[in-house]
């Protein structure tokens, strides 16, 4: 590692030798074919901080991000996660392992096995083959985890244990396109994340999401994104209990008819609303005037009248 002094501050160039060796060991022990060509076993002027998918801190020189999205040939064998390969990266904040045919963890391990990564804030695992339940005690071990993406996996629910029932750090959860047999059980299991602020559950088409009753425990939820998911007609009339919502996106959800005059109009903290590409018709209900915080509304690709007049009044 080389230090550079600029603008009265020290900056790190290159990378730590132990982390360079750890990256090479990671490449050697994950079946990734011939990808990651910049990860080479000899010194370069730029160092491993400039390798593909690697980002280092400007101040400490430590690896803070590993983006290994789609770095494996999917024709290769299944990949079982081995946490020990990532533990040398003491300041790792963001880890992306999406689209790698990851099917689970090595024997006797789970997500909790990476609790040694005390700085980890974001974990991205979309487009893999992870199946079954996620144990809350495993997520609990990741004390600083703020964002988790499990989209396009076969996650059934989040199981609590006798001693651990909630994870307080998680604020963003992405479950787009999940393959789940019982959506009601899945939504109820989200009570394990009482401080969740943004929930993405787009492209769920297996059966309609009827009500938001299962989400009533998420009292701090600010963003709910259900675009391209199958919603029941009673969804809008029942969503008024989610009073903390600021952003609601329900584009292309197959809902239609006349917009209800109750429920959704009770979202007085709502700032942005997207109901585009549905089958709504008629006039906008007068109760929209109750949504005093609304700054943006998208109603295109419906058959509604007087939309432009209402939108102009928002600006």
C-alpha cells in the first residue's frame, strides 16, 4: 500500500497485501470460470483496488465494496456460500453476489456466518437459487445491515426464534419476483423488521395480494413498491392504515374500476403516488384533497378524467 498526501489529507493508493491475497484466494475457491481477468497474481501499479468489482476506501485503503454480480458461468456447478472467504475484508460495507447460481451455504453455516463483517451495510443476493426460509437469528448477527436484496429467489418467509424475533437495523428489503407459495405468510413474517422503511415486492404474479393487514406491524414503512404485482380490488380501500407511507407505487397491477373514496385517501403523509398502467376509469374522487402532502401523482395509461387539472394543482 502507498500513501499520498494531497490537500492536507492522506490518501491510500493500491491496497493491503493481505486483502490482495484474499481476493486471489476468493477467485481460486469460487467456481467462476475465466471471468475477473483483472484479478491477477502479480503487482500492478494501480493495485487490487482497481480490479473489476473492487472498491477501496480513499482514506484507509481497505476494501469496502465487492461487486461480483454475474461473475460466474451459470453452466457451472451450484455454488454454496463460504463466509470464511470474505472475512479478511474487515471494512467491507457492500457485498453483491447476484446472478451467480448461489443455492445456499456450506454445511453448518448460514447468513450469520458472516457476522465477522461488522461493517457490512448492504447485501445483494438477487437472481440466485436460494430456497426456503431465512432465519431471523442469522440476520440478527449482522448488526449494521441496512439493505438486503433477495429478489428472484424462492424465499418462503423469515422465521423467528424463541430468543430473537426482530432485526432492528434493516431499513430496505427487496423481494422482487420472489417465488413464494403463500404470500400472506411471507408478508406476516416481515413483522421481524419493525424499522423497515422501504419494501420492494414487484413482479409477484402468483396470486393476488388482497390486503395490507399483514403489513400493519411495519409502522415506520415509508416506501411500498408493488409494481407489476397482482393486487386484489380491495387493496386501495384498505391501505389507509399505513399512515407512515410517503411513496406508493402500484404501476401495472391489474386493478381497475372507479377509484375508491376511502382508504388510500387517508395517507396524509404520502408525497408520491404511481397508479399508472392500470384500468381505472371515471373521475378522481374528492377525497384526494385530504392528501395534503402529495407532490407527485402518475395516472397515465388509465381512463380517468380531469387528471391534468389535478396534477397542475400539485405544482
